[in-house]
C-alpha cells in the first residue's frame, strides 16, 4: 500500500473526526473550548486535503499551506484546552511563536529551495514541540480531577510527540525522497501511527469533556447551589462514613448545628436577595473558621452543620465559640446595605457507638432548642 493511498484513508478519517467534533460541539454548546476543538479538526482536515492533492495544485498551496495547517491545528487544540482549563501566557506565546516560526522553513524548503528532508525534519520538530507543550500543560493542571480527566489526551499528545521524534531520527538516518508521495515504508508507518494517535486524541477529548460533565453533575447533586456547602444528602452520607471511621479508630466525633437568629426578619425587612447574600457570606465565614478536614453543610434554610472528626466535645466547644464570635462580628454587605447577625449553636458528641447520624443530630437539636429558648447567640451542648 503506497503512502498516497494511506493519505487518502487519512483524509477520510479526518472527515469523520471533523463530523464527530462538530456534532460534539453542538451537543455541548455551553462547554468552553468545543468550538476551538472543532476548528482543530477542520484545520487537520484541510492539511490532509492539501497533502492528498499535492501535484494537482501549486506547491505554495499544497506544501506550505498544507503543512502550515498542521502547525495551526495544534495551536487551535491548545486554545481549546486553555479555554477549558485556564489561560497560560507562557504556553500560549510559545505555541503561537512555533506557528510563526514554521512559515520560514516551509517556504524556504518547500518552494524556494525544495528539500523534502530538511522540510520534514523542521516540520516534525515544530509539531513535536507543540505536542509536548500540550502534554505538559495537561499534566500540570492543578485540579486533580481535571488532571485525571485530561490524562488520556495528554498521553495521546505525548505519543504524537514521540512519533515526530522518531520521524526526525528516521529521516536523518534513512533520508527522504524528493517527492513525499513516493515515500517508503518508514514514512508510511509514521503516517499510520499518526492516524491512530489522532483518532485517540479525538476520542480522548470527547471522553474528557464527558468526564468533566459527569463530575459537574455529581458536584451539583451533592452541594447546596447557593453556598457551595454540602447539601443534606451529601452531609448525611459523608457523616456516616466519618462516624464509621472514628468508631474503628476509637476517636471522638462532635457536631455543631448553627441556626441564624432572627433570619426571617432579615428576609422580611431587607428582602430575599439580601437574605441569600447573607447566607453566602455566613458560609464563607464558616469556611474560614473551620479546620482542614471539618465538613460543612447547609441542610436547608438558615441552618448550617459542622462535623468535627476526631474531636472531643471540649475542643468542639472552643471551635463553636470561635465560629460564634466570627459570625457576631461579621458585617453582611449587599447592594450598599450593611447589617449584622448572630447565631445559635448546638453542640453534641458521639458517645454511643451504636448511635448514628440521626441520633447525633437529635442531640444537637436539643441543645440548639435550649439556646434559642434562652435568647440565642450562645453555644450549648
């Protein structure tokens, strides 16, 4: 099978990849970067078309234009990823510079002084650098869940880089024909490897966006949409798991329930929008005051819960008092209106190993009721 026939098959695959990418962008319109990813596939399709039509059009179009589209395509892929995961000025400027740098060797050794060997080496080096930069960008994503989702695409980009490195070594050792379409088995093998890896890159990108969507849906199912804290369902699930861990280790577990004092009057006098802003700022205040490892939730309304793993009630009382003072000094601001609020705190410790989350919450509610009856803005256990 000659390389020209392989290039035709390569072109057909790019048609399919492009259709898949466009369909994917239509299905995930709100997903950042999907339009750039479609353009990435369109650019690869144009590059493959130019290679297949080489000899049927001027070299300036088929060689320079076609090879340049390969460099542009990986820049577009980087833009798709950057829009999805966050900007990186360093990677952006390097990727853009590589596209601009590629123009000179393509013109010089593709049209002015044709030399297939030098052109292939130059193009392979530029594409390889673009691909390894994409892989590094994905491997260095700070968010672990994002990094895991992006790892298959990073591996495909690494594979493409290795393929280009092998092509450079092979061309240096074996040379290259004056007419690329008359290349031998080595370059045919490189083309087949590229086809497989680019197919893998498309699948990896679709899998990545599907994984990110699933993660987002899981987060939405487990968090309170207003404050970002755990919702009732998630709090109960995580609490039971923490209780089981502490039973096994013989540690103590304490829970704080928090109920804002007079919150209904805030909603009635200042409006529900101000009330929502107050809840968000209270949640932020609790996040700042909580320790690493504590679980914060908002079961509903103006009620908050803090689970304190490996914490006896004495230490829990100190933490609750610190949170109470923080809320008491918090100035809630929204729309130019400022106000202060207080909260009642109920505290309980798991003492019966057979007891579960419901029993622990019932103890907290009893303490909270006593605080409310005494006027609020206190901690009781």
